[in-house]
């Protein structure tokens, strides 16, 4: 078997890395070779955990390293000298260290489990993801599926016939109210006060905004501080928001090149193993005061249960209220299905009276939210808080930062915005979202700077999954798609894949969430293109996956885009955003910035961040 690839055989790890010229890793310097301890002749590409030589292709053999190469050793090397690893990546013509190791990369994490990072070398489009999704078993199977359905329903209310592009939803409008209220009370004044001659960092402003807003919205607290007219109410609100901020507090950001280690390894290798920190995960939590923050949030959960029990009619709104409603609705539905089933099996008179009794019982039963339901509701609140806040506080400042280097795009967006009524703020329910210049800009930002580095991991249930060159992945292989590299794939995005070119999305609006693309249709298009050996014909839409795809895909895709559009639009209407320094990458539409990704890093948890917090200069518009 030849070519770039990797496979897992029993307890052995075999990794083959191929450089651009098709040579197995003989890239001079031997840095990578040293990593696997003089693995012979500078040909580094085969690593076997058991140290036995293995034939890689019909004509080639490669010597295994003398000592077993452990995951921790890779990681330590990457952390102790990321620069060296990056250098080696460049020497191999790879854009990203991830791609040096991954082509695709298989990491053995236990004798039967491997984590695979599919990368730039692999066309990880929707075809692959859908294919995988069909044969997938998720970690917590049915519960995950049921939770996902709830979120999809809440975040994607049915289309109203009167408003074509918008989906009215008090829950989602309430989230936007929170955001608008926060922009008005803090962000606009902060930007207005900023001096036109010195720079301001956008990232912390939006990090705070989204963490706070998601805390208040998810816990059903009011957007307007004025409604907390008693001191105690204000203090409670502040305490909760502080606690959520503390829990969101990042511990470290690593350069993009080594971020994948965290994604792949943190589940399996203790922090102490590869970070050499003076303790374990709990240590980091304690050090950041997170334990206390946790207690505050848990106390709020207890309060929610108490309120519900004492006054069911007047319970909280926001996400928690919607989840309580949904839990009760589901219970009622289950009860009614059970009664119908029972009625079918019984003679009619008896069943009528029994159904009436059951109905009474079910009325009592549906008011009882069980402990496990509360746990599930609070679990979902936390998932949504994290899943919503992180990508938003990544993509909003990044979009503005890139726009600061692109005055022409900013003018075009402003002109589109000026066509909206000047007095009306941009909202979900009232404004038809036709702002092509802004939307294509956001989509291109998501493509080139995807807020999440990878998809969640999937587990293949069968061993049918084949990678290019015939590499076979055994069943129970964890599969993670590297979104950053996938969306730079030249086969999917053309030879200008490394360029920042929003125009590539012209004609593709409105954005169709990946869960709405009919699977059969996208698969048919992709299959036909692959069969004709014409990967370029794979529709661009199918390879654009910043929100992932398949059963794990982000359930809030449309909402997320609306939020980014609203926030960026509202800022641009009021402020001109200029680059903070004149080492100027302006003028080429940001391609220099996104080409090497040198300015970016991945936060623990795999969220893309600008290493300097997106410094810009803002000037209030007249
Ligand atoms: C631009 C902003 C966003 C981006 C780029 C984004 C991206 C993603 C990605 C890549 C995934 C994993 C998909 C996969 O494994 O295939 C995900 C999952 C998820 N996202 Fe988003 N997301 C965004 C905003 C939001 C918002 C605003 C919310 C909530 C209001 C949200 C809720 C979720 C949830 C709950 C999941 C987990 C789904 C599951 O467990 O199956 N996301 N998102």
C-alpha cells in the first residue's frame, strides 16, 4: 500500500506521511526524524508502537523507531518546541502542523480506539460526512439524538407563510433583544468613547457580550437591568454573569499548528502528562476560581426548580422556560400515546373509562418534572451556553477585524445597510435579511477562519470506511474532521482556496443550513462528480462545513448567521473600523492575513482566536 495515509492494525500504530513531491518525508534537516528517535535514513514516515518493521508499499520498507513513540512524546515535542514543528511543516510544504502529521493521521488512544483527523489531503465533504453519519453510533446514542431534536426544533421554528425569510420565534427574538440591549448599553458607548488615534481590542468586548448574554438568556433572566429594581435582584444577576464568565475563562491559547493535540488527546492523556503543569484538570479549575462559580450556577438551578414547584404558572422564560415547556409537551405526548396503545388492546367501554382515568393521571404526571429531566435540562443549558458563546465570540470580532483591512468591502456593506430604513435596527423578525455583501463576507470569514477547529468526533460502526489510497479504518474508529484544512481544499474551493474572496458565495444565498440540504441530493451530486473523477465539480456548497454536517451538525446555523449579521451590521452602521497598525495588509482583501494564519491560535477547546485580540481603530460615523 503506498501513498499518504495511516492505519491501525491491532495494537500497532502506523503513520505514513508524504510530502508534496510524493516522497516519503525525506525533507532534509531530519527534525521530524529526530522526533521519532533516529528512525533510520531520515525516512520518518512509519511509526509502529511495537517497534517492528513493516512494509509500507510493495517496493518500500521503512525502519521503525528504536523506542516506541508515545502520544505524549509527540505532544511534549510540539509544546516544547512548536516553532520547530512549524518549521518542519513548512519544509514539507504543509500549511499546518496538523497536516504534517495528518494525511490523514491516525492516533492510537487505546488498543481498540483511534482518533482520526481527516485533513486537507482528504476531500472531507458532505459526502464523507453523510456516509459516516449513516453508519454512526454516537457516544450516548438515543439521549443525544433526542436532545438534538429538541434543539433543532427550538432553533428552527417553522417558516411562517407571511414572512418568507424569517421564522418568528419569541425565544430567538428574546436572544436578539438581549444582544441589542447589551450593544446599546455597553458596546456602543465603549466604542464611542474609544479614541480615534489609539487602538481597541475587539475580542474581549465580544467575549464578554456573548458569555453574559447567553448566561442571562439561557437562565431566563431579563435583558434589561432596569427591570431588576431591587438591589438584591441586581446583585444576583451580576453574580450569575460573573460566574458564567469565570467558567468561560480560558486557560491558554495555543498556536493553530498544535491545537489538534488538545482536541485529540485531552480525553485520553492527563494534562500533567503533556502540559507538565503542576496538577490535574481540577487544579486548573480551582486555580481559576471555577469551583466557586460552579456553586453559584448550581444554586441558580436549585432556585429554578423551586420557582417551578412553587408557581408553575409563572415560571421563567428564556431557554430554560422553553426546555421546561418542551419536556412537559413530550411527557404529555408520551402519556397520550401510551393511553391510545392501551385503549387499542381493551374492549371499548372499559377502554373509554380507562382512558379518562389515564388522562387525569397524565395531567398529574406531566406536571412532575423528574430529577433526571432537570438534569437533562440543565445539561442542555450548559451545552448551548458553551456551544453558542464560543463560536460567536470568535467569528464576530474576526469578521470586523478582517473588514478593518478591507475598506472597499466595508463601503459596499454600508451601502447595502443604508437601503434599510435608517431608524430601524436590524432584527430577526422585521427585517428581510437581504444584505448580500455582508452575508458573503461572513461566510468567507467562516470558511477561512472557522471558529471551531474540528467537528465533534464520530465513531464508525462498521469497518467499511475507506480513505483515499485504500486506507481502511476499522470499526469503532473515532473520526474528527479538521474544518480549517477541509475548507482550504483546492479541489473543492478552487485554486484560490487560500485567498479571501467573498464573491465565491455570490449566487449561493440564502445560506442553506447543512441539516436542510437533502442528503440524497448532495450525495448524488458528490457521487456523480467523484465517479467522473471531477472533484472540481463537487458543488462548493457541499464542501462548506463551518457548522459541520450529519447528525452532529450545529442545530443553530441560521440563528448564528442572523446574530453575526445583526451585530456586525449594527457596529458598521455606527462606526468605521480601521486597521490598528499600518504594517498594512489592507488592499489585498485580507488574503495575507488568512494565508499563514500566523495571527491566530486555538483556545483550549478548539476555538479560533486572534492572538492579539483583534486590535482595530474605530471612528464614529457622522
Ligand atoms: C457562527 C457561529 C457558530 C458556528 C461556526 C458553529 C459551529 C458548530 C460546529 C462545527 C459544531 C459541531 C458540528 C459537528 O460535529 O459536525 C456545532 C455544534 C453545536 N452548536 Fe454550533 N456553531 C455556531 C453557533 C451556535 C449557536 C449560536 C448555538 C446555540 C444557540 C450553537 C449550538 C450548537 C450545539 C448545541 C451544538 C452541538 C450539537 C450536537 O451535540 O450534536 N451553535 N456548532
